[in-house]
């Protein structure tokens, strides 16, 4: 099996409403609402540039934000949650 | 009886413009009880009707529109869970109707996700679903053994996050039923949709709806199932249907369902199918048995069919054992 | 059904059919000043019926049914028939209301603006709303507040106020000339007594109001107050809504705009007098 590539749900299927520190996301395809905190909105935005592996996604995020070491593990965990929610799938 | 009113209104929506308040109230109660309120809303779209009635129908449409989203998403979640297995996954019933964008899907309420998979792959499918977050609904050793030994599906699974049920079938009628449709042929001849999921071909879809209506259930919700059949007969026609139904041992049932659809909804059916059958009247009575409050009246009609449905599914000795086990557990039919 | 009663509460019409006269008689008495459903077509039907025919007469017990129902709901004795009817109407709202975002909340109005109070059961939202009614506010509802997706306005649902246990005595004292229903002791929720909302609440029940303040009251603690940010308000209100999920994107739109545009506070209070003073102070500061 090759390296897993992740794909975000199409932008027009998601409604993102920032509410103070949280962001409410309505996912039109599933009819479900998710309330998320940073860095989830940033991950979804970064994936808009195209499907990516964990490493590619880290590179995209690092270009815009200050990332600490060891973020790969946390990013993988967030991606797994997003995958379960249906906002991200394996390409 | 309001069942007849509902059938007549679905058949000829224009007549609703003249309904008075008691007629509307009976119609709405019957349509809700039969889970046909969304269908009714679609049929009455554009008719000039009372504002209070229109509001109720508008709400019903919004509700079934949202139900459609959830049903399609459940199918998509199932597709994602099973995609690597290379197993044909055939959507059944309501989900199939909306996935294939059929008229039977318009305004239809959809409950569980029903899928058909080959019997020899069912354990693989079961494991993959559990891996993806589905769980057994109620671990009850008797029910579980009963399902696995005698039914045409796995015990129902429910998704732990989304709280939606999936029924995984390997054939379309219980193994105890007297009729044994050819599930292999159904899967082999199914139609692949753009996303890789499948639906039954038109003739098999009708056969399945008929089996569900006449050979499986107690006719509860029968008006809705018969409406599905009406839509499919109207959309697909009857070309090749009888031959296909014969393969599944359902040709007599298909003819009866077509006669009933013709009687209730005015479905166009071949002239030589319009034979007289003395038992049709009893089915019709059960199908239309709703009073102005949506209740089944008279009661004996319902109970007669409850016994009948179990009779059809299980040979008598087995039925006795089943009822006895249920009885001991405190489950009594009303 | 043998006995039938129809009523409109706020924008929602109901009909209640019953195998027995008594529950319908009680409804007719207490709801006598309420209008009938628009066009005589109710939004929902409730049925109070005997599980078996002879149960109409022998130890009569009331099954609660209707357009929407819970299959395993336990029956109530006939002496609680009024409560059964109210539960049946609430059930239709909780299970099937789709026109408005339904918040399990009480609401009162002043100067065309609405105060919405929601929280855990026992937090006193119902009693607070009833007390505010006796102090010049218009009661919009003690149990449900309805938010209109088209306008963002709150619609009232001023059903009979359902007083439980200690709240009964509190309101009998605060509202000595109020019209009360019969005391219904030993219900599944303790003692219950209904109170008819003020005439003004009934007359103006079709008038919506702009949401101006959302309160999350908590009873039994030292007086305290803190702001609730939109994210937290959003979570709390999704939990207080029976139809947020079912309303899909419409529900999402109406709730996100409600929490973004309406200030929210959590208040703790040791007694109702303190709570009422806090409400008045917050109202004058914020609205």
C-alpha cells in the first residue's frame, strides 16, 4: 500500500461559520453539523489546494503558521477524526 | 375511510382544491400514518390549496428533503467502508430510489439503509462495517441466533456516531419463506451507479418491492410500498417483468400487486393482468384501513395480517416456537 | 374519536381526540380564551385512547398517541388525562416541528424584544418566566421558544404554564387571582398544576419578538454572572433544541445567526427574588 493521500470534501459542500474560538461547520452532503477548533479549519483550507499526504499537508501548514515539532502525530489524529466525520476521505 | 381518501388524492391531486377542513385533517392524519406525507406534498405541489394545509405540506417536503440527504450520506458512508473489499453492494428500497433519482423517491421517507451483498461475502462485509463504526443494536442471544439461522439479513447494525441503522441482506426474503428469489441473479444483473454502488435492475426492483409488500410484511405501511410499485410500473412498464418475476417465484405476487396498484392508484397495467381475484378485496381492505385520525380500523384487519405475515415467513411449528420464546420474554402482540 | 378539542397555541394548531370526556372537558375549560387552528386545519393531531376497549371503563388508563408518538410510552391513569393531553401536544412539537427551530426554553417579551431562558430541567426557566409575567412582561412561553428561519424572530408558544412541586406554591402566592387547573398529584414528575397565562399573553401570542438576550440560568448557587460566547451558546442551544439536526442547513443558519447576533449570559442564583433582580439589571444593561 502506498502513502495515504487525503482529500477534503468539496468546498461548496461545507459551510464554515467562525464563532469566537470555535468554528461551526455544516456539511451539506451528510446533513450534519460539526463544531471544531483550530487547527481543523486550517487543515480543511490547506487541503483545498489539492489532495495531500500528511507530510505535504504539514509543509503547506508550516508555510503559513508557526508549527512546533511533533505535529505530524497530532495532524494524523485530526485527519482520522475528520475522516470519521466524513469531511475528509482517502483519495 | 381516510386510506381511500389518501389513495384518491395521490391518484388525482387536482381534487384537493375542493377539500374542506375535516377532509384535510383526515387526509393529513392518514398520510402521516402511512408515511406518505412527503409524497403527498410532492403530488400536491402547485395546486391552489388552503394556506394552513400548504404550510404542513411545505414542512413535510423540507423534512423528506433532509431525509434524502441523510439516506444518501449513509449510502456514501457504507461505500467508503466497503470500497476496498471489491464486493458488489446493491442498495435496496428507499435509498435505491433516491440514489437512482426515481419518481418513487420523491418525498419518500427513508429509514434504515438496506443493502444486498453476496451471501459468501457477508462476513467480510460485517467485519468491515464494524471496523468503520457500526455496532450491534442489541445483543440478545435468541434474536441473534434467530436472525442468523432464519432471516435474510444480518441482525441490524447501528452506527455509533450517526445513530443510523443498516440492514445487510444476502437475499430478499427470509430463508424460511416458501418463496426463494434468486439473489445471485439479482446481484449479477444489478445496475452500477456513477459512484460504484449498485441498484437492482428495474424488473428486480419491482419484484423486490412486491416481495416486501405481499410475501414479507404484515402490510403495515402497505400504501407506501404499493405507491413505490405504482411509480415503478408507471416508469419502467411491464416489459419482461412477468418472466423475471417467474424466475424469483413471484409472478403471482407481481400480478396481485399490479392489480392492487391499479385499483388504488390507477396504475396502467396490461389488459390481461386485470383478472378478478376474490382475495384482492381483503388486501385492499387492509391497505386502506385508516380512520379520520390515522388509526387502523377495524382492529381485526390488522391482527389478521400480523399472524399471516409470520405464517408466510415461517412454517407453523417454527412459528409456534418463535411466539412461545417471545411470549416468555414478555412480548405480547396487542 | 368520540371527544374532540381543537386549539391554536402561538402559531401552531392542534386537535386532541379522546376516548373519554374528562380530558377534553379540562382542555375546553382551561383553553377557553384561545383561538382555533387556522382554517380549522391543525398542524398536529393527538390521540388519547384506551389500549383495549374494556380499558375505557375498568381502571381506565390513557395511551398517548397522535401523528407522532413514542412506541413504548407508558400509559397514564385517567385522572391525569389533562397531563396526558399536554404531553401529547409537547411530543408532536418535539418530534415533528419543522417550521421553526424549536428551543426547549422559556421566553418573555418587553418592548418587542424577547428574553430567552434555557437550561437544565430544574434550573427554574419555567418559574422565572411565570414570575416575570406577573411583573409586567408578556409571557411568550414557559417550555418552547420557536425561532423563525425566515426572520430570525422568536415566536411564542404560550401553552398552559406547567408548574411542578414547589413552583405551585410560589405561583399561587404570586398570582392569587390566576386561573389554575386542578392539582394533579403523584404524576411521573411529582405534583403538577397548570396555570392559564395572562390574557395579554394569549391575545398577543401571534406577535413575534426580536431576540435580545439569551440567559442560561442555574439554580441553587451563589449569585454569579458570566458572559457566554457564541461558540458555547451554540453548543448549549443545539442541546436545547429538539429539531436542530432535523432542520439541516436551515437550522444551522438560524442558530448560527441567533448566537452571533444575540448576547448571552449564564447566571447562578440562590433564590428567585435574586434571579428576578439579576434579569432586570441585565436587561437594562444590555438591551
